């Protein structure tokens, strides 16, 4: 069984993001970049499937700038067998990414596609669902537990009322939630081995994919700073301030 796992290059979650001076976009100059944390969980789950003997090959795929090969090498250090990079300098929207992944899936024919539920930069939570629609296959989002047997995937996902269990015919798409697993650290020997693993590159044009933007980024700015709170002496003073200053009661 072949597993295809999507990996996105994002600003490291420990970095405090700042807008550019002209507020046109996020300032990425000299900023540490990493695998999107939810994508890392998806990679870990794919590797665990291989270690259990369920999967025979794990293919990591990324759509982004040439530097995204660093994150693919990291995924291979974690246990992926090979990588595919769809190179583009454009900031692609979820639909464009889903179309690129669909083209890769058409050629690779994976049995299951694992993805992070969302990226911590755009925070869209759309690509997995769009890919499932384009492929016409089943999907299970926000997975907290995954098992595969007899050509079916069983997924437990968290919903507002508790837990929901889904059964999916393969091929299918599963997006990883935070509680699916805890990713391992890449060891130095595996990092060195990952440098020799195959990494193929292509472009959206080569895949025949239209990645034209359908939305326009107008600006990026920090949220307004919250004012410091105050302490009141008693309930009467609290009521007075809520009534006359905050004007939330009458």
C-alpha cells in the first residue's frame, strides 16, 4: 500500500510573526521555516503505518518554493521514502494546491492520502476537503485515530458532542488532528540518509494545473493592542464602571 503525505513549509510555530513595514504581507526575511505541525503529524502517522507493515511506501509531497525541499528532506529523515516537490514562487491558494496534489495523485495512485487538517499560516482548513472533491473519494477530517484493514480505513474524529467513527473505502483522504500522534525527532543518521533519498521536482505548468489566484491580499497588520485591566475596590465600583465607562449595563 502506498501512502502519499502532503507537507507544507510554514513559519516555525515558535516565531512571532510580523508584517512588513508597508503592511503588504508577512515579513519572512531571516525567519526560521519548518514543516507545518499538522503536516508533521501526518508524516508520523504515515511512517507508523509503514512500521506496522500496513504501508509499503511513503511519498512526501510539497507545493511551494524551491526551499521547500528542506522540509521534504526533513520528512524523509522522519521516515518517508522519497519526495516530490511542485515548485512555484507564487503564494498558492488552497484550491490551486489541491489541483497540484490531484495531478500528483493521478500519477502516483496512492491508496491513502494523509494531510494536516490545516496550515498554521493561512489557517484555511480547505485543501484536504477540496482534494477529496476533485478526486471523488471519501474523506475523514480532524482524525484523532486511524486504523487500516481489509482495504478500509477506520477513523475516529472529535466532534462537538464527543467522538465520531467513520469507515472509508480506499483510496481516501485523512487529515490529521493534534491528538493523532506525537511526531518523533529526526536522528542525525536518518538526516544524513535523507540526503540520498530521491527527490523529484516538477511545476504546476508541467502538471497542466491552472494556479491563477482568485483572491487578492490587500494587507497584513497586527491586531490592536488590548488595554491593561484595572482592579476595583468593591462590587459597587465594578457596577459603576460597567454602567458609566464600559456601558455594557444600564
